[in-house]
């Protein structure tokens, strides 16, 4: 079984659609980026999610969020 690595991604919602904004292995670094983004976005339009560190898993997560209308 392959070991998965935790990866944190900052998502930003524009026009009702979540998109990938920034990612890092260190959650604190992502929180700092979120604080910078909050100048132009309210906190409800940003979200930090945790997935493994493959691009496919991050994109799948975002696709599912958008399908569910979060």
C-alpha cells in the first residue's frame, strides 16, 4: 500500500465555483495565504481542504465540492 502524504489546498469561490488557489504541505503556510486572500474575499468564499498530494486527488475533491454546490 502506498503511503499518502497530507497536502493542504486553499480553495477560493468565484461566481459560485470553487477553484484551487494555493497549496502546501504546511497548513500554517496555507493559512497565511488565506489571510492575504481575505483582503478581497470574505472567509466564507475561502476554504482549506486536506487531501493527499496528487494533483488528481485535489482536482477530484474540487469537482465533487462543485457538484454538491458547497
